[in-house]
C-alpha cells in the first residue's frame, strides 16, 4: 500500500497505483490471500466490518481473527454475508452481529467474480449475492479484493455467469423472461443446479431459500443501470449480481504486484 493511500479518506480519481514488487511464481490462491491481507490493513479497532464470502474473502476473515488473537485489533463486530462465512467467523471466535442491530457498516471486504474498469462488479457465483449486496450496500467503504483474473473490459466479459436470485415459484418462467430480456446480447439463461449424492441434479438453493438463474452473455449489454432496473422490475426476481457503484476501493493482486484503485464519486 502506498503511504498516501488512506482507505477511510474520501475516494479519489487517482489512477491505479502499483505499489509492490512483482509477485512471480505464486498460485491464484496466494494472490487472493495477498489481496485479502492488504485489505485487512484498513480495518481499525472498534469497526463494524462486513465479512464477504468466497475463497478470497475467507483469507480476509482468517486474517482479522489472527489480528484479534494477537491483540492488534480490538472490538471488531463482523457482519457475515452468508451462512458459510457466519460459520467460519464463529469457529474463529469473531464477534458477530447483523444489519438489524448495526445498520451502518464501517468497512466491508469481499471478493468478486468480475470487475470492470469503473469498479462495477459481478458477484454471486458463490450464491451469496443478496446478503452481500445488503451488507456491502450499507457500508461506508467497500473494498473489493481480487486476483487479476477477475478483471474484465465489460460486465459479462469473462463469458461466465451473471447470477440472478429468483423465487422458486415458476422459476423457468422467470428464466425465460430473463433470457428474452437480453436476447440481443446473445443471452443464455440457465437455472443453477447442484449434483446430489445420488448423482441427480437439483436446483441450487441460496441461504434465503431462493434459486439462481445464471445469465451467459455473448456480447456487452451496454447500459448497466438500465439492465439492472429491467431485471429488478421483473416479478420473480429477488436481486441480481451486478454491483454498480457500490465498490469504493479495488485491490488487485497479480504477477505485476498489488494495485489499489479508488473509485471517483
Ligand atoms: O460473490 C461471491 C459469492 O457470492 C464471491 O465473492 C465471488 O464469487 C468470488 O469468489 P472467490 O473469491 O471464491 O473467487
């Protein structure tokens, strides 16, 4: 982290800052851990901290618990974004609460599936997009931590899914409506399934008892705000995994080092 970077100061339009030596010969998980540890440097004693979900965020939760045990952090209250993170934090002894008791979160740290140049995100390939959006949307600062493979030119650009959480009722109807909505972008909408112990497929169920429809886009969908509004207007949709204008800081670990970027405005 450069000495001028203060995660709690007003965000700036400073260009990306490369501030560490090249990180060669590291695995993707090493890069995730490096980004996560860097983000935890911005956690201060007494903060309410949103705890993200996924293999990158897991490193941040581990690091927070380590610093609590060492006495380098005190009085942290964690707000988990999934039952998985809740269980991890409980097992590590991190004090927890929720948005009902702490409606304002000082700082959230979480991974992402895609990050575009304006710090818009795709999240939810791990299925926790609704709780993540609630917690991270209630945060004064939201630090996104990724390895460089998550950077895309436009949302959907990785060719992997843009998830939408839907109610189970007539989910195939909702799936079809979503596919039709983005037909011009070559959208294929698929209900997310999981393979059971007997080998059969069943719908994947979120922490909120809902299903997920994954949108696979061949082309850029253009106006993201318009797309967001159209998806949210569709009855049957609970939330989508595009996080627009929510992230305040991006930390990327890659073979050229660690890069920090603040969102302007
Ligand atoms: O949105 C998420 C879970 O719903 C995750 O943050 C996202 O899927 C990134 O996961 P990972 O850090 O394992 O690559």
